[in-house]
């Protein structure tokens, strides 16, 4: 017992060291990747044009004078305040580190010590997170908001209080104002609390009325934006696809996060099988009661409630992304799927570590080896990705309005 207490007493300090090393690793990969400069796409120019018009005219307008209504406004507002490419370099870097620390803090509370240490390293070796950090896109800030929101929600559910409730509601309100899919994350949190059942009502401090008020408050920002600006999304982005076709890319992406999958397999394997792979993965990640394990920071009942909330949030976001592709309201394809699903990488990794069947002898015996192999695979993949991203040409700010604006600030 004395040895156990001594070990558990050092868990926090050891975990902080691992998180610090993981943060330095992530920062080093980021600096190497963006050293030539940030890259951009057509979305980037729309963001910059709207930010320029907001800064100079006080209106959210595209370069052609049309209303900026295809995307929510928060990222454009942030760009208008930053006003320089160097500011976005700092923003993306801080967002990458901030989300890593926030998700690591969640993992420290939910995971046993034998697996918690791996989470910061797996997050540091995240190819999808590094990829979106190379571009002037809305995803890096969204990832930070999502990580911060879930961390605060867990603290609020466990401790209660108006302060944490208001902070959780504010962050939840910002999520869909950064990316529309954020509203599905918030809705998934609500569904997860409802799924947790009667057992959660003995654990969760905020009342059902306060939880409902939080969900309504979190959705109020997007509702106000829609009512004022008639938010709409273009219909001509891609072809309308069936469910297996729309889910194939996401099944491949989530599978590739866990094991090496050659890109050629995406075309060789029928779409229906990728859909089955996605469903099988979701079934494996289904939160189940498990015995308390040494080093766990929270009681198992709390871990189960928290994992159910996280699982439902991810499921809601994934369903929204697939439905968006089916309705041709978002770009389809492997690269777009990995970009849009970037926010799911940390919770999927966390749910995998939570779902590992440690009560089975073979799983306990093979666990360290498989975890080491997973880390080596992610390291090889992120190393290859960082080299490719390093070679991507920086954005040429020759778009009339954004270039003039950014070069003079």
C-alpha cells in the first residue's frame, strides 16, 4: 500500500513532464512545418477579404461585394483584429499547444496512469492537427475552442457553480460561430448527458434546468447569426453521394489514425466496407463500465459519464459531416475529410485508450507493445507529413484587398 501511494503521488508530476515534452515536440514540428510561411486555399482568400472589409468598412463582405454568409463570423473577426500573417502564425501555434494541453488534462482525469502518459505524445504526433495548422483556416482555433469547452464542461458537471457554467456556455456559444459543425458537438454533449441516465443525476452537480439553459445559451449565438444574416451554404460544392460513399472517406480517415492504411485501398475496397469499418470502430469505442484501475484520477462512475458525453459529441459531429457530404454541402474527398474531421482526432485517441480491455489478460500483456507500435506509426506518419507540408508554397497575398491590407500592417 505504501508503494502504491508513493507511485500514485508521483503520477501528477510525471504526467506534467510528459505533457511538457510532448508540447515541445509539437512546437518543434509546427515551427519546421510553417518555417517557409503559412499556406492557403480559396477559403483563405474569402476569410482575408471579409476580414479586410470588416476592418475598413465595418461590414462582413466578400471581395466581390457579396455578403459573407457561407461561414460563421468568428474567424473573420479574429483575423480583422490580428491584421497580419505573423499574428496567424502565433494563433495557430498557440491553438495547437493549447488544445494539446487541454485534451491532456482531460485524459489525466479519465485515464489510468498506465495509459494516460501516452495521450500527450499521441496528440503531439497528430498529422491532421499539424496539417490544418499550416494553413490560414478556421480549424486550429476551432480545435482550441472545442478542447477548452469540453474541459470546462467536465469541471462544471463535477463541481457545479455559476462561474464554470457561464464559462462553458460562452465557449459553447463560440464553437458554432467558428464552425457550424460546433453546434452538433454541443448537441452531442446534451445527448450524452441524457444517455448517462439516472446514475449521472447522482453525480452531476448542475440541475437538469441548468443543463438545458446551458445548451440553449450555447446555441443562441448561431441562431442570432442565422436570423440576422440568413446563413446559407452553397449547393454546388460536390456531387450528392449515397451513405456508403459519403462515409467511406471518414471510415478510411479514422481507420488510418489507428493503423497504417495505404491510400490506394480507398479505391480498391468498396464503399460499403468502409462504412462497416466505421460502424465497427464506433462500436468498439462504445463506452462501457469498467473496474477502477490504479492511477485513475476520477472514480469509474465519473469516467463512464464523461466518456459517454464525449462519445455522443463525436458521434453527432461525424453524423453531421457525413450528412453534409451526402447533401453536397461540403467538399468530398480524402483530404477534405481529414481536414473536417481534425477536431475528432484527440477524442478518438482518448476513447481508444479508454476502451482498451485491460481486464483481459491478453490485453494487459499486449497493451504496452501495441501502444509503442502505435506511437512509432504516428511518429513516422507525422514526420512524413511535416516534410510534405514544409514544401507547400506559402500563400501569395496577391488578392487585391487582403494583400494591400496585410502588407501595410
